């Protein structure tokens, strides 16, 4: 197992992780920004006001994107396991 192969496996892992986390993180950042703008406009500075919309958005994103996320994780795992003989050489 060469260093290039290890770097390639790690790069594929990072790419898959970013694809999995990206949509949820982007949606959460957008909601956080909107809530912050709302708080600045109304001068309501309640700390818990930020968490409820973010939790709702994360739940909705998971409900909508879970089949795609599961398919991506399964394809990555199948690809990793099917290439084990190549990695051992």
C-alpha cells in the first residue's frame, strides 16, 4: 500500500464527507443568518431563538436528503470494500 493510494482513499473520504455535510451546513448557515438579521432588526436578542429554526431546518433536510445521503454512503462503502484486493497488493 503506497502513500499515493492512501492519499487517494483519504481524498475520496473527504469528498464524500463534504458532499454529505454540505447541504445541511449551508441550509443551517442561511437560517442562522436570517434569524440574526431578524434579531438585529427587532432587537430581540434571545439565545434560544436561533436554535429552534436551525433544528427544524436540520430535521427537514435530513428527511428530504436522507435517501440521497444513504445512497452516497453505500456507494462509497461498496467501492471501498470492492477495492480491498487492489489495496492489499
